C-alpha cells in the first residue's frame, strides 16, 4: 500500500472517529507549537510535542491496532484511511520536531518519504 500525504486524500475517505480526532489534535498542535515558537518559548513547545506523541502512541496507535493488522479483504478502505492518516500525522510531526533535533528528524523524514518517491 502506497502512503499518501495529501490531506485531500484523507478528506475523500470515510474517516474513523479516531482519525478525525487525531487530525483535529494535529491542527491544534500546529497552531500551539507555532505560537510558542513565535514567543521563543521552547520549553512549552517541547512539552506540547511530548504530550502529542504520548497521545499518538498510547491512544491512536493502540486503539487502531486492529485496523492496521486487518486482512486485505476486510474493510480495505478503513485500513487505507488508517495508514494514510498515520502517514500524514507522522510527516507533519517530523516537520514540527525539526527545530529540536534536526539531524535525527531529517533521517526519519527521509526514511518515511524516500520509500514513497522510489
């Protein structure tokens, strides 16, 4: 399955409640981190990122585990929506993390994006 980064692709799919929640949290995170970084408040910005990563791994990934591991014949659109949502969130999160750990984040970003380009 090819990962898709565009948000228009995500909007065309029937998104699960968890997908909608995660995308809403991501938009709030972008606004909050941008505001904190504009105020040069790195501590609060990093705390926001840490809390989001905790929610992503402990809520979204755990609650969507069955969606990720479904067989190919079972609800393929739901599985694709879950993967597309996670891919979009990860690539966006990597961009937000880039001022904090640029070299590590660049490696992760290239590993995520390079497989799509080839």
